[in-house]
C-alpha cells in the first residue's frame, strides 16, 4: 500500500501536471475509439501494450477474457458492451487473449475446480465451447502446446459469443463495426492478430495496406528481429492434414466461409478503418 500511495503522489506531481489539458478535456466526456476486451491478469496492460492515451480505450477485463452469450447472465460484460457500442458509438472491438493464461489452464482441468473455486468453475463454463472443441480436435496435444491452442481458440469462441448481442449483430450487419482477435505474448511483448482468410495468427500490421504500415512503422522490421515461429502464416489444409510444428505455434480449427462471415462480418472494411 505504501508503494501505491507513493505512486499516487508521483502521478499527481508528474504525469497529471504535464497532461492537464488532456484531463480537462476528459472531464467533459469520453470518446474512446476501441472496446478492448482482455484478461484480468496483472501482466496485461492494454494502454501500455498499445501506447494508447487515456480516453482512447474502453476496457472490459475479467478472468479469461470471456464474454457470456447474450441472455446467459445479467452481468457487467453485457451492459458494458451495450453501452460501448450504443452510447459511445465504438466501431472497433478487440478481444485479446494472452500466453500463459491461468484461466485457460483452469479450463483444461475444469472438473477439479468445482470444490475449491466453485465461482471460477461456473464462470469458465462460458468457455465450454472452447473446451469441447479442443477435446474433440486437439486431444493428441498436451502441455504448453495444448495451452497455446486453447488460448487461441478461446478468443474466437468469445467473438462468437459477442456476436449474439443484438446491438453487435445489428452494427455488423450494417458494416458499422469491426471485430479483431488478438493474442499477446508476455515473454516477447508481441501481438498476433487472427487472419480469417489465412486461418492463422499474423502480425497486426500485415493486415494493413502498405501505406498505413509506413505510417505506424517508420523503421522496417526485418524477419530476423521477429521469431519465425510466431509470424509464419499457416496454409489452408484439410483438418486431417492440419498439424503443429515448431514453426507453427497456433493451430486453428479451419473455419468454413459461412463461419468466417458469421464471426468476422464487416472485417472486409477493416483495412480502411484502422484504429
């Protein structure tokens, strides 16, 4: 607590003092550009990761970056989503999972949580679709490889849950909303974004047109600077041929065109509506 109080004093004396105009503007209202849904994990900081200013991100955080389907609960997630999209007119949503996620580790051994952490057990049931998919299609993986798979699949599961909300479905139908799936690598500080067309996780900037990449990356990043195991795009394969190797870290269940449209409708315009 002493450290936090000291931090409060430093914040007021330094950051607040040098950003008084920003805080004055924010006192009259907010206009965030992105709804950022991520885990409560203490190692994740959306503003730090994206270098977003105060007022730019509207954030939902909980164990496992989980979004209960519409009508499943009257919890804060649904109300926050509704407010963000309807009242604040946010047009971009990011669902961000992360490596070494404790909630996803718990999901892998869900039954053992029932006695000691019944509330956690019940909460993780909202990711049951992820657990079932992994059990049915990735049972031959284990350990860290299996954890990486379940983290990646869960982000897509939660986007499907997100689409059950009427306000989301309506905005997507009219092409007024884009949804992105991200994975944050704690150990490297790297973000990977799901590419529905290539069925894999890629660097977010690879989804932008070259002119936009030049604006955000004044210095080019060479292939040597980025581990190939985290950047290689996966080729389209049939489920029988779909395997994991050291250079393909996030195997994804292949989505049909109908599924991709259902989850990512509106994403065709994402290249012209950058965050």
